[in-house]
C-alpha cells in the first residue's frame, strides 16, 4: 500500500516534470515568428526618416526605421482607402478586380482570394485585428479577435469644421487628453493582445486612424507646430507647375477624390482664398506627431517578448496625401506625393539602420508576410516577397504599378515615374533630378524610348471600371 502511494507520488512528480518539458520541446521545434502589421491611415512621407517635410515629428516611427529596414521608395497600389486596403489585404491588384475607388462600381469582381488575416488563422496563427485595417469595417473571420475603430472626442458645437465633402481645413486642437482618443485606446487593446501568452504565434493587424481627417487631436500636439513657422511644400520658381501637364492631369488636380467643388473652388483654390493652407499643414503635422506617439506605446510593448518567439514588425500607410503640391489636396491622384508611403520592416536578421531604394509596393505585403511566417506563397498573390532585399537591399525589383481607375496607371521605377491616363495623355518625371515632379518630359522626343520601355509595364488587360472623366464632368467646371 505504502509502495503504491510512493509510486503514485512519483508518477505525479514525473508528470509534473515532463509536461513543461514536452511543451518546451514542441515550442523549440516551432520556429514560426510573431508578426505585427501596423497600417496608418493617410500618412504620407512627412515622417522624419523619409524627410518629406523638414519639421516632421515622428520619433517613434523613426526609431522603428533605425532598428530595421526603411524602404525609401515604397508606393500604394491605389490612392484611396478602399481599393488600397482591399488590394493589400487580399494580395491582388485593383486592375484585376475593378476595385478602383472608394465608390463601388457595379461590375467589380467579387474578391475571391482570402484576406491575409483569414489565411493566417487557417494556418495555425492566433489572429487579432484592431482599428482600421479594412475599409468600411473588419469582416467577421472565424476565430479572429476584432476591435472595431474606436470613436474620438469632437470639437464643441459650432467649432467642428469637418465634413467628408468639405475642404480638408478641419483641424482643431481638442481640449482632451490622449487617453480619450480612439488611437490611444487602440494601442492599449493591441498591447493586451500582444501580452496574451498562447501556444500559437500571433499575427496582429493594427490600423491607426490619424492623420486621416478630421485633423483633430489634443491641443498639445498643435503646440509643437506654431502657425507662424509652418513651411509649405516647395513650388517651382517663376512658372506654373500645370503649364506642362495634360488637360486631364490638370482636371484631376482640381478634383479631390471625386468631390464637388466648393462654390466653384477646388480644395486648393479654397485654401488659398481663405488663407487656410498653413493651418491645415499645422493640423496634419500635429496629427502625425499624435499618432506617432500612440504607435510608440505599442512599439514599446513589443520590446517584451511574451511567447519567446522572434518578431517581425511591419509599418506602412495606405497611400500618401497632398497638402498643396501640384495645387492638389488629399488623395486621388497618381503622383509622388499621393503614392509615396512609409514602409518599414524590423525583424530577425534585418540589419539596424538599413535602407532599400528599390521600388516596393503594398501589393508586396501579402507575399512578404507569408514568407516571414514560413508559408508557401500562393499562386494568386500578385506581389513579390521583399525577403531578397532584406538580405541584399540592392537586389533589383520590378517597377511599382499604381492605379487610379481603369487605364489611369502610374509606373514607378527607381528613377522614373511614367503616367498614362485613360485619354492617352502622359506624364514623365526623372526623379534623379526632379523629386517634386515639376518638369513633365513626356512631350520631349529625347525620352520616347524611355517612355516606350516604361509603358510596357502598364497592364494591357485591365478590369473595367468607372471612368475618371465622368467624375470630372460631373464635378468640375468644364472650361477649366
Ligand atoms: Ca486612407
Ligand atoms: Ca510642371
């Protein structure tokens, strides 16, 4: 009897010792990393590490860039929220599905490919999605923790200048603390998700909302950008930037993502006429500094490693944003400022402070994250993994293709941007000498071979979609 009790006790002790040992062994054979994907809404290259504006304040994003690789020539697939996010989350180009605009086209193809979040959960990851990762709300995915976008405090009655169809001069210094803002609460939710200890590796997607409009953040962030010291984007000296642009491009510059004029004035004309240019730059920069701080809270928490796995952190924006460059505002164009985005990767084996100037795009997120996870890259993924550049940044890549409607296509190589619009008109810019895209070389016969070479990258079989010309006719003054 005594022996039996001793045997039972020994078994208990042995079981106690073996369980963690087996658990440890299973974990040691599982080299899958944790992956954190951060997407910021409407963030252009006005962050310190990209140098888009000399006064940008983004210490946390800059620190992430100093710990990993910054892709200095990264671009969106489409310069609006819905097409950009649909394309990047599902791994297919807008010109394959007809998902070109925030506005739906009745003949768009139903998206057939799984979102990367769905693919990760089906392949053994714990998946959590918070904030604005998808446009128009996160789709329900079985087994995925979802936190929808959290609301922000608003200015007092009569002070709120925000309206989707109004000009973007909707900045307001809120008399609230960061803790009351949706992006702060989102960071806290993401930290909680990160700190959960589970057997599975985690794939966390976190979508921060600022600097998306309305440009309303706590007033302390406005104080970092005094109105009297605001610097506007450079403009060409002694010439009108529009002089060498095709009519279609000029009409496009007057549109602002297909919205009506404001008593006959475009966003830019309104800003100039109402002296709102500097104030809107101030509000945008305050919004960037604010969101950077919230991102920093999450990045700080990611330094702890609760599951003992290696960690990849990827940070991007969904598209760029104009603040008066080319006399254009917001999104909805395929120039540098509308398409250029931050794109930073920190992870195992990636050298600190490394830079890659090969063109990459949001279409490359899907296959890259699959690559990091150790999945085979599915045949439907349109992009190319960035893993070769993480090891050798000079490894050449194909040009970036950005679409703004059927047959409005930009081709961006390391040195050139070539645009062809639906009416056949063109723009060509040499970024080695013209980073602001002021000097359109498309009409210069010296560059006809360059144009021909770049035009070969324009997809010939593009999905049907709404024509931008129709929007221009609907919303613009025809005599422009
Ligand atoms: Ca956006
Ligand atoms: Ca020009």
